[in-house]
């Protein structure tokens, strides 16, 4: 009798262990399914966010391109309205300088470039004539990734403007200065600029106007 009771107890114990194993396996399977569902949901949300960011970037690039076309058209119309004294001077990589014109001493410098995951540094300079009365600087740009640094210095070496363009926001900067009597030396002479791209995918434009 004791032996039979022992067998029954052992059998019951085995049955309980098996039942517990089945329940644990079902719980683990259920947890895996929940994790898969959560991962699928996260992937879907990330995909939607990336698509939304892509659409925003494409829209910003279209707006930037429209701004470039408007500025170029205005510059072209302005140049046609005047008799040039000095021919335009070409700059590399899509940058160019328009020299002084017959009606007043007006100059315009435009720098622009599109980067494709590029790391590079370019420097240059431009001259500002001594008899100008107005100075205007416009900077715009947008990037998907990386950074574009733009720095512009007065002729005395002090910083006029420094901007970093990254994926956090588009940049549209504009500053106009009316030069008062006695301030000419601050603006007259050779200005310097530097453009640094750090694994940048995007574009920028800098425009300097004087008259």
C-alpha cells in the first residue's frame, strides 16, 4: 500500500511539474509575441517619422531652391539695369562675384554649394570699396545630416558672423547695416570667409551686397 501511495504521489508530482512547464512555456511564448508586436509597432512609427522627415527636407530644399532662383533673378535684373564698369569674376564650385557698376559702387558676392556627405574646408576673401553706405549679408541653408559652418570676418580680423547649419533647423539669416560717417574703416578692405562641411548632406548659400 505504501508503495502504491508513493507511486501515486510521484505521478502527481510529475503531472504538476509538466503542467507548470506547459504554463511557463505558454507565458514565454506570449511574452515573445508581445515583444514582436511592440517591435513591429516601433518599426512602423520610426518608418513613418523618417518618411515625414524626408518630406520636410524635400520641401525645405524646394523652398531653398526657390529662394536661390528669386535672388539670382533679382541680381540678373539689377545687373541688366546698369552698365557694368568691371566684368564679373568667376569663383570655383558655383561661387561668383559681381563687381561694381556704373550707377554707384554696388557689388554682390554669392557663394553656394550642395554637399553629399562631404567633409571639406574652403576659404576666400572679397573686397569692399571705401565709399559704400550700405552692407547686407544673407545666409541660408539646410542639411539632412552632418554640419556646415559658415564664418565671416571684418577686414580687421574680428568676427562679423558665425553660423552652424545642422539637421535641427533650417537657417535663414539676414542683416543690413547702414554705414554712418566715421565707420567706413570698419567695413572697407579685405573681408575673409570660411566654409567648413563636416560629413554634411545638404546645401548653403551666402550673399553679400554693398552699395
